[in-house]
């Protein structure tokens, strides 16, 4: 393979999980491509070349790879062998002809599909929007591959041939098909990691402190029923496991190699693994970054030999199953089997969570500690859990994620089946990036994660205690049918704390309807409070408390019940909670209950419910806030499952050609990118249909004064100086100005002060005051374009509350953004133009999505009244699109 082709290689996963490299082929690859064509079966060669004489084959290949007529050929290699190729021939306009060939031994591995997917991306970047393929009608396999891509297809048949036309505007069907293929392939690629038949531990020492030796002990303790070997040139056996001097000496092919050697030896060991045919490497070794170029070298070896790599810097993996399961960790305890899937970057977090779940009687379906995630990441492990029927809940701890948008696609499919929880890490040093615009300031890594998690149905949990309580609630109780919570207590202060905590988490603690209050008065002592919270009093008996709890659980106005109890000298209602919860579970009651025992010495406990169905239990915590946060997660889970997401919405009246033309013209002025000038902003906003206040652009004082006179009345004057983003902070905003002459004097003053950095000024009429909002979007390398809505004007940085969603936006995303601001819960907010705000967010998201050159859009302020929403100031920063 040529160096140029290798430099452009993209790693993909075939349908059986094998990694392959897809790269553009050039003149240096003539021999290799000719060899592929010569290896085709007679039937496949006939389908591909029909009447071409074999003597002309090499000439054809050389001509094609020379690309004299714009031909582009992509090849797929597995372990260095070319196994398939596709060629695109431009036919003029937006049409290109495609042809493909796959080694006969590699049929049914998805080679043709991954090549066509990569070719489609390349074609669109080159302006080709339709692919055509002419083939024999007998070539049903190729017809099926093209048809099954999920792209719009038209077939034209005659007696002996088929013409297929594929349109490259991917819709929801294509996105779903591509995600399904990717998810199944990723899950298959982890079989040698989580269900290996042979495992070798490389670097197992004889010392008791050897990590490799600890891994061998874990394998034995877990009862792994596959073959286990070790590599140590100085030992015959360790922990009863036979040793070989090197990987090359191993007597069989290896599924999983666990590497615990020092960082300096990792490159040589990984290369030995690749040469021996090892399918996956678990790289426990840490400190690879301290060896120059070592991480890149390991990735290159993994690509070359088609291996999956977990780690480095990982505590290991635990495979599925109860008996004979894989455990390659070096932890002190064997992880109990269960139905919770765990993917974590931190080994310490993995150990702590598993230990906490043990106390709840819960365990692992599987665990992958991805460490530094050089190759296998959270998205891959999500794909495994999605395909695993033994996983009923998934927990994620990720401090960084290079492909948040991809993670969202896989998580959304997984979340539709099982709850997915994420333990929120703190902001990293890498996340504290300086940014010039308000929107970019808003889009911190934490905000990006929250936007992505919201789109993917991932529910965030703040701490380990909360994670344990939330998992227990989700596994032991049904989801709440609504976010209305009833608080039942025997200590008034505990009820107050619980009510405050619920409201802080967005749950409703509303007064009960009259019929429910009447019934509670019949069940509780005379001095009991029944409004919500319900306070039975310090002397309430366990029986009366249980009766009140039963009443609450059965009433349709109650979505969940939070009980708060403490024993007194005359009563302990805690036993009543268990009795009522057990009876409700036996009846199949759909309303969950969570208990707060204020004097409980442990933070989270599982409480058995006698007579309850299997898997139904009560979670008891010792702090009301923990219970409220767990209930809030359960309520958000129910809301996410109940939403109708729908496809992304294309706002009416947009002009993508005009938008692209505006960006192209702006990049012609400043090829490296930067902030657009107001006329360029106006052109782009016009293409996107954004409502802007009428503006006049001027570069001199005379022009500005004339513009103000033409507008008539009071105006706002906004100066633009190179390198200055926030005009108000720099003294470049003056309003209202009624005299055109004063406008001219102001511009003269600004221009003189700015010198050669002066760009010009915008003159705008004054508008009716209203509420000021920020609507913006920022493009992130991991999450893609992210839309933000929050307070605008000078409140942007002071208040700081913003809601984020990934673009493009669906109708449900727009509603989530608006609801999340909290603006519309008051009478004043409810009267504002909600539709106008949503329309602005939709159009900002559309521009950020369809134009990869747009790095930031900052509509601030968007002035909103009852009559409408109008953008007073828009800043847009562009840059060359990333490859």
C-alpha cells in the first residue's frame, strides 16, 4: 500500500466485527488491485467486467487509478490484504457511476457496504449527489447491497440488465440503517474481548505484586472456562498456568491478549500479537504518553493487524454470564453477576460502583473499563449492551468522548430498551477553553455532554451515592406515571426538606385534590397535615402510616411517593412503609415509592418486600435530597420514553444555495475564517429566514449620519473593530441617539480610536423593549453543532442558565429547549411569543447543521414581546470546513 493511501486510511468495522482500513488507491496500488480482480471467481469477474479480455485488465486498472477522468477508487484492507474496491467515475453535473468488486472469500462480511458508505461521503464532498450503477440482472448480490444502504433508490430493469440510481441525501431511514449496521458490527467486534475462547496474559510475573499474576488469579477465581496461557520467558508456570517465552511461541491462535508489560515494551508486544493473529488486546499498562509517539504507534499496529484494543490504563474487563465468566481485572473482589452493564474510563470508579451495587444485591452483566480509550470507546460498549438481552440497565462514566454525536445515536437506540445512566465527571482542564462569544462560553464540555445525553436518553447522576439509589429505584420499582410526588412523613422537618429537594429537581409537590385529602383525614390522627407533604405526626402508628401510603399509591393524582421516617419514643412507622410497599408490589401497583430513613447508618440499602414479585424491592436512603434526585431521574426516564422525537425539522423559507453562496463569498474574503461583517451576516440570516431588525452598514461618519437621517427618529449605533467581539464591553454601543450629527461625531471618535482596526458601523432603529434572550449555536469537534437558548443581553453572563440540544432540531427538541428555560411558567412568560423563539432556535440550528463552515452563531439579544421575536444583533464566525 502506498504511503499516500495509508495516510488517508479510515478504520471501519465489517459486519462480523473485523476491523478494516478503507483508503484511496493510487498508481502505486496497480499490482494490488489487479491481483484482487484476478482472484475473483469466474462468475464475479463476469459480473464486474463482462466481456473485457483478461489481457486488458492491468491496463484498465492503471488507467482507472491514474484518475485521468476524475475517477476515485477506494480499497478495503484486512490485515494488509486488499479484499474489496469501489470506483466512482464522474459523469458530469451531480451524477457519478459506481462499480464494486469484493474478493470471493470475503462475501457476506459487509465489505461492499462499508466501501459504498465511505464512497458516498466522498462523493457528496465532491458535489456528486446521485450514484448510478449499470449491472447484469443476474448480479442480485450487488443490487441488494445498493438497495439495503437505506438511501433512496430507483431501479430500471430490462431483459438482461439493471440500472440503479442512488440519491445521496441521507434521510432518517439511511441514518437508522447506517446506525444499525455500525451497532451490530461494533458488538460483534467485542466478542473476542468479552466472550473469548482463549486468553493469554503477557507480563505475568512471579512476584505477588505482579498485576499480570493478579489477572491470572481473577481468571481462576471467576472460573473462566476457556483456555488460559501466560507469556514469561523466565517461568514455566504461574498460578498453575503454563508459560511460553514469547507470543510467537504460543501454540494456538489467541482471542484476547492481556498486556501488563512496562510501557517501553508495549510496542514490541502489540506487534508480536498482531503477527500471531491475536484478535483483541487488553492493554492494562499505563503511562504510554510518556513514551514518544507510543499511542500513535499502538493505534497504527492495531489498524495494520485488524485488532481491537481496550485501554491503555485500564483495570480490565468482566464478561457476561454467571459461571465460567471472564474476569481480567486486578481488583480485590470478584464482581457479582447481574444485569447491569458498566463502561468506565476510571478503574477506581468501576471498583467503587461494583462494590456499592453488591450491597444492593445487584451485579454486572459485563464491564469494560475503557481507560484512555485509544480504540474501544463507550459507543462500542453501548453497542454490545444493546445486543445483549442479559443487560437491563447501563451505567457510563466517561471523562472525555471524541465522538459525542456518534455516542448519542447508539445511546438513543439503547435507551429505548433499557435505562442508561451517566455519572457526571467534573470539568477537565481541556474543557476550560477560552472562547470569544457568549454561545461558546455557554458550550462548556459539561454543557455539551448534557446536550448530547439529553438527545440520547442518557440520564445524568451527580455522585456515587445518588447512582446507587437511582439504580436501586429503577431496578426495584416501576417508573412514575407522572412527575407529581407525594411526600409522607412522621417528622415535619423531614417533609419540608423532601419537598424542597423534589421541587429543586423539577418535580411537582402540589396540594392534593379534596377527595384524597378527605380520605387521608379518615386514616391519620386528627392533628395530621394532609395538604402535601403529609405529616402523620410523631405518634402515628405503623398501621396508620401504611394505610396512608397505600391510599397515596392508589390515587391517580400521585405519580410517586417519597416517605420520610424517624423513630420516636412512641412510634416507628418504618415497618408500615415495608408492609404497604410490599402489598402494592404484589398487586402490581404502577406507582413507585422510595424511602428515607433519617437515622439509617448507611447511605443506601435494599429492603426486601415480602410477597413481592421477583426483582421488586424497596430502596431506602438516609437523605431526602438523594431520594428526590433518584425520583427525578426516573421521571425524566419516563418523559423521554413518552416523547415523540420525530425527524429534524427543516424550517420553511430557507435557501441552502444562498446560504452556501454567502459562506463561500465570506471565505473568499478571509480564507482562514473569522467573524463575518454585518452585510455578510445579513446575507446568511436572510438565507436562513432569521428575522433581523432593519440595519444600515456604514464605514465612514458621513455614511452613518446619512443612514440615521434616512431611518428617522432615535437609532442605535454599533461599532465594529477587528478583534473586538463584545461591543458593549468595548464602548462601541450607543443608544438611543436622536441626532444624525451626533451619530457622525460618535463614528468619527470610534474610528479614530480604532485606527487601522476600524471596520465600520451598523445603524439601527430603536425597537420596542422586551425580554432579551440568547439563541446561539457552536460547532464542537466531538458533538457537532449544539444549539443554546438562555438569558440574553447583559444578563447572558450574569444569570448563565442555558439549555442545550444537538442540531438539527426536531419539534420535540425545540419544545425541550423552551421548557428548559423556565421562561414560560409565569404569567408574563406565558404571554411571550413562544413560537417566535422556537422558530429562531430552529433556524439557528439549521444554519449550523447545513453549513460545516459555521463555527459559531450568536443571536444576542433576541428581543421577545407578546407580538413577536426580533434579532437585534447577530454574530457569526466561520472557518474552513474540517475534513
